C-alpha cells in the first residue's frame, strides 16, 4: 500500500498534463522547417483547458501560429478577444479565410480536432469538441490568393515576437497532419484517453509535428525544449517561463 501510494505521488510529480500559459508573454517557439510551411490540407488536434480571456482583448490569445512576425501572411488558431470565441484564419497574399466558433471556459481540459480541407467554402474549416462537431460561426473571405506563412516560426501559446498575445490556460497533446481526418480519425482523437495512443491510431500516419507536452515537472517552469515526438525534430524552445501543469481528469 505504501509503495503504491509512493508510486502514485511520484507519477503526479513527473507527468504533468500540459503547459500552462499565464497570459503574460509566455511562448513556445518551434522552428520554421519547410515541411510545416503552407500546410494544405491540415488537421490539428490539441487538448485545452481554457481559463479566460487572452492577453490581448482585441487580438486574443494564440493557440498556434505560423507566419510573418508582422502578423500578415500567416496561419493562426487563436482565442479571439473574449474567451468564448475560437478563430482559425489563413491570411494569404491577396485575402484571407476565417472561421469562428463559440467555446467556453472549463475547469477540465477538452479535446479539439480542427480540419481544413484546403478549400474556401464556409464549411471548408470544421471543428470538433470532445468528438462533437461545433456549429459554424462567423465566416469571412472568399480567396486567399497564394497561401504564404513560410516567413516565421511555428509558435504555441503566443507569437515569438511582439509577445502580447499570450493564451490563457493549459495546452497539451498538440499534433498536426497535412491531411484530412476521416470520421473515424475524429472519433479516435475526440474520445480523449491516452494522448500518444490516440494520435498513433489514426489513419493519417505519423503527424508532421507532435508535442505531448508531458516532459516536465508540475509547477516547474519550462526551461528546456518541449519535445516533438513526430521524429521530425520540431522541438519547441520556451521563453518567459511557461510552466508545466498537473495531471487532471480528461487527460
């Protein structure tokens, strides 16, 4: 009994549930290799505990962004303004597409799957929360011209320049594929459960990038790389002391 309790306590110390972004300049910078430039089509999955509004009340908090440091020619997934508005946007050379969904804060993490088929129709970008598709919200744009997000790093939780768009909450189990998830893939990812098992069971193969974000100690600042387990060496460099979060129900 004592040994079992000690093992549980040990696991609780070394297996955090993700990275906690404190809304004040935290960021993970994950490189700009050619294989993550201009990804079309795209499937992204992530687990998120949304705690409230992002750092910028006008621009919100970044979940994931790839592109220009001047915030043009970019692909972004962000909590826009208030905490109840999730936005995916692709800004190209002559326009943009943008889709939004209503979400809510929570005390436990939720699992999300976003699929962009590369098109420009209202339903070209779709979102599932815990396996249930979210109703489409505000849509903007009819063309993006040439997608061009190559000039800039892929970042999680913020941008790595002008770091005033910090996410507010905990992120983990982030994976990206250059593919369209099937209904079965979405069901597997949306069911939650073990992060690695879910990501590896899909029909899309090995993701381009995969950050479980459980490679630190709860409550301790992230000071070394957050490891990419895709095999493509997209490890993330932390800045401004994001911290590892504890295990929670839902992970």
